[in-house]
């Protein structure tokens, strides 16, 4: 009778322990998935914040000398009497910047990579420039001052 009693208790204890371990493993798997999703979202948001901060700094540096040409945001600069174009554009999944003399024949890919990005779309509006950029399904719309009709 004692042997049966302990056998039943051991089986019951084993089942409780098994259920506890199973639930603990499931909780760890769910927690790791939540952690991975949080990290991925933070990385995507950091990419967009980098692009937005970059544009804000360029606007502060160059003022309202911005205009749109196609899918590029351009700023005109004068350095030692020569006119330069500072271009910001998307190329092959990267936000790019390029500072070249006006006389230089520009080709896409010229310049430096700033950050990864899916879409960079500047649009001239009355009083400024609206810029939409997105990465991995997240989107930010930024407004900067610009020269409405300024062209070269």
C-alpha cells in the first residue's frame, strides 16, 4: 500500500514538474520573440530618426536654400565664389549625400551613404518642402523650409 501511494505521488509530482517545465520553455520562447520584435522596431525607428536628424541638421546648416529636382533634395552653396550643389537622394536602398561643383556631371551613386532607407520622396509645396521617407514599413514625413521656385 505504501509503495502504491508513493508511486502515485511520484507520477503526480512528475506531471506537475513536466507541465511547469513546458510552461517555462513556452514563456521563454514567447519572451524571446517579443524581445526580437522590440529590437527590430527600435532599429527601424533609429534608421528613420537618423535620416530625420540628418535632414534637420542640413536645413539648419544651409538655411532655406533648398529646392526639389525630381526625387532629389538640393541645396545651393557658394564656396570661394564657386557654386556647388548639395544633393540628398535615395540610391539602391541608401540615403545619399553629394557635394559637387555645379559644373560637375552628376551620376547617381556619387557621394556618401548616410543610412539605409526604402523611400525618400521630396515634394515642393507652397512655403517649403515635404519629405516622405520610410524604412521597413515605418514612415516619417518631414517639413523643411525651401525656395519654392528656385532653380539653377
